[in-house]
C-alpha cells in the first residue's frame, strides 16, 4: 500500500536529464529517500513504467514517486487523549502536555506521545510510522510536528537545519533579564562531570536564543504565600535560532534567570516553593510553530494557548506583585 504519489511533469529545461536530477531539483528529494523508494515495485515510475534513477527524461514525461506506507511496529498503541491542532495526509501537529515524553526510551516504553499517536492512527485505519520532526523535553508543553511520510520528514528537517522553521516559546523565569530584550549567543555542550546536563562551554555547539521580556512581576514586601521577602520574576517570549538539547533552559540560567520549576537548571539554593508548586513543572511552553508545508508550499502557522497550570502561575505572580 502506497501514499498518494508525488508527481512531476518534465519541463523543456529538464529534457535529457536523469530522473534523480529532476526529482532533486523540482521536489528536493534526497538521495537516501530515492534509494529506498526505487527498491519497491511501484516506487519510481516514468510514464507508469518502472525505471532506474539514472533513466533519461523527455519534455512532457510524467515521473511519479510512491512511498510505501509504514507502521511503527515497535510502539505499543495506547488510548491516551491527545490534542490535535492540525492533521492532513502527510503532517500532524499536536499540543503535547507537560509530563509526557515524546518517544519511547529506556524507562519510558509506554505513556509517551508516540504511543498515543500510533493509537490515534490505528483507530483511523491509517498505517503510518511515527516520525517526530523535533522534540520537546518531558516537562515542556506545546507544539510538536510529526511527519507522516519520509519525504515530509526530510523536507521539514531541512527547513529546521536551515533556520527556516519559526519556533516561539513562552517561559516564566526568576529575576529580570538584563537587557530586557536581547540575544543569548553562547555555545552549549554536555557537562563533562554530569553528562545528562548541558552547559555553556567555549568549545560547545553554536547556540542562539532570542528573547523579549513580556512582563515583569516585582514585590518588595514579605509575602506569606510566596515565602519570599522581596522578589522579581518575568514572563519571557523566546525564539530559537538553533535547537540544542535544553537550549532555552541552559541559556536562561546562563543569564541569571532560570526557569521557575526547573529541577535541573533551577536557581542555586532552590526557588520559591509556592511558585514551583503552582506550576507543577518547569514553566516553558512552545506556543507557536511555523514552516512551509512541503506539499502545498504554503507557509503555515499553528498556535497552542498556555496550559492552565501556567495561567495559574502567571495569575499568582501578578496578584502578589506591587
């Protein structure tokens, strides 16, 4: 069983060229994907005849690329509610809740977004392999893009690598960034002593985060509820230029404004217990995602509203600020 074919009608400018050259130029199909498709009986055809990628074409010829439907047989379908923001035959956008791992890993074989999505597809009678284009940390909520075909995964991944995917986040942090709006350009890599953590290192991978302080909450009196005598917190909007593991969390700590509720990168000496309890997770949400749909060629934008626990946190901060 195949997905609907990708079709190219050969133009005069491409006459005499090889099939693979035309597909690469017109559709951006990778060599890896072509090598997989050409092995199937109806994967690659020229005027409905099976051909090699080296076959020469003429003006008006019709090239069709058909990808076989695949399933994630190693992922157990589970009836877990998920919020679907958008779905078509080739793409799925989900609003992931905090506390959910994206893909099964050691120690997280069930209860993941993958388990929920595979179940969703099974109920719809779809045979689809789970291909997340990017991931979010377990405690980060918000938008996750999942490709339903290898071609769409390749195309959006290339946009991601080229910095053409617009990902915007909202966070609640301790303190107030200085300057209030700016860019953190600081390389990130693993902590040599604690490999599960990331740190800013001179020899790390280039990492760039743009931020804008949306609101600052300040109080200079004792607060029985917050347990803090004088405090500052901020709501921050962030845009990623790169996508390193834990990037926002590491960069916010680096500039002295760690995320509220962050168990790994929180403030030294601990944070305000009332705020941590109100959030119940680290206060980071992926609220906007935008990229060019590989098939329609339209730039699409999706939004995910703040979850209730972060709305409660914001209300708590505002209520006790002067």
